[in-house]
C-alpha cells in the first residue's frame, strides 16, 4: 500500500514511517521539516496551503503510475503552549480540513488521523467522571489544542456521512514517548502530581506506529475513535493510591490492575487487534 504520512519527521511520525516500511508498505514522508534520517522519499509540504496539500497527496512526477492509496495525518502543532492558542487552533484545524478535503477530492478512502487524549478532559484539574476513561467518556476539551482535535473528530464524522465508503480512524494518542526518555520515569515517583495531567499515562512511539498500521489495515468504514496508550502507566505507585490521593470518590467502571493504564485501550485491542509491546519497564528498572 502506498501511504503518505504527514508529519513523518516528528516523534510519532519517525516511528510510523519506519514501522510501515518494515511492514512492507510504500511510504512517503510529507512535512515542513526534513527528517533526521532518510528512510523514504521526502517532500516538503505546508498543509495550511490547500493547493500544496492536494498536489502532495495526488502523487509525484517521479512516479506517475503510483497513486496515494492511504493517508496518515500526523502533521500538527503537537501540544498546547507551544504558540499562542489562536495559532494552535488555526494551524491544526485548517491543516486537518485540507487533508480530509484533499482525500475526498482524490477519492482516497483510507485515512488515519492523530486525535488526542486531551479530548478526555486533560489536564485533569477537575475530577474525571469515572476510571478508566474510555471512548464513551463525553468530550471535554479544555484548551485551544484539544478544541481543534474535537473539531477534527467532528469533521471526520461529517466526511464519512457524505461518503459511506470512506474510513477515517481518529486515534486519541496519549503522551508520546521514545525509549530514550524512559530513564526519567522512575523520577516521577518524587512528584506524582507532575504526571497527573494525563492520568499518569503514555504511549511508546513504536506502539503508536503499530496502532496506525493496524488502523490502515482494518477493513471498517466510517469515522471511528480509539484511545491509544500503553498497557501500563508511568508510575510504580498503585492506581488505588493515586486515585485516593488526587481523585477521591471517583468510581471505577471496572477493576484495573495496580499499574494498568487509566485510559482504556480495550476498544482498540478488540477491534483493531492493537497490542502494545514496549512497556517502559522493559528498558528501565522501576
């Protein structure tokens, strides 16, 4: 499958490009930033520009006979606080519209897009409704960044309403981490409140890439939302102790293990066959 990955030079993008290539897919990286290493063809594209977006997704003159079959849209300002809120909202919303619209115009039916865990109420300065948070949890965007992701999910629903054969998978990724960052994890025990903002969860970039591949290969249609996190959280302190301290009285929908993620990945495991493999505990002693 020929897959164009927007934002393929970023943290999740690099892992995704590598994983898709290793899985036998034909990959093109489209980004405003050149990659650290050249794993596949790269094209510089500003996805705020509709014409440039359309031309990039349509194909390239070095290979007239190969058309883009699927798009993974990761390009975005990746978190709140990097630039002014209005700019975060504008860039993320416009670029997502441009990618979805270009796919519609070109007849591309297989789209995977990076939504965000932040739609679940992050940062959790107010109590969650229940644990673990899942896809039934009502959207609660608290920043311009998460609001842009909320509107992206709504755009996905409407595009799929227009075209019943279209698939847009919206992956609500947790905080993306690379193996090199795991040495910092044991230090989180000194200040548990410092990781409270996303319920002490994370996603290894390689496992995020696996979720993207399985979304591309999944045969469903329509707009579908999945939470993507690792099986475990970042803490060695038990979930019971963390919840009792920071969120007393919040109920559990079902029992979870001491260090199990508080963002439910059951739906992704059941439908996509997602199975995270890279717990931080494999690389660093807790």
